[in-house]
């Protein structure tokens, strides 16, 4: 299998849309570090949450969105997701966008 470049990986992940908000996870400030290790065949992504107390179901839905978004382009790679919490300024932007663009 040919390897995906770091730029392709970053662009792929940054284009993943939030399942319930009509914005990408990146636009919402939810994507942190993105790294891949070709030797270990791993992709590491930091998912930045507005608060660490969000329901597990929502957290898992976001993780699954990332996994689905890269699975075709990163076959054979294992996804590792770490969690972080948004800074206050990013959190305020997230809430404004989520209110404006909520799908449901």
C-alpha cells in the first residue's frame, strides 16, 4: 500500500464534518495534533473537546467520524485518539458556531 503524505492526512482529517453541526471538526477547533508513524503504521489525532464531561456517546460519535473519514485513505493503519480540552476562547467560538449551524 502506498503511504499517505502528512499533508494529505491533515487535509483529510481537517475536512471531516461534525455529525450534528454543519462545520468541520477543524472549523470548530476540535482537531489538535495530527501525526503518522509509517514504521508503526499508526495515525495519532488529538480530539479537542469543549469540555471533558461531554457524554461518552457524543465523544464516541466524534471519534467514529474521524475513523470513518480516514479509513479509505489509511488502510492498514491503526488510529490512536487522545483527548484534550479547548481553551476558553476556542470554546466560545465553538458554542457560537454550534448554535448557528446545528443540524438537528
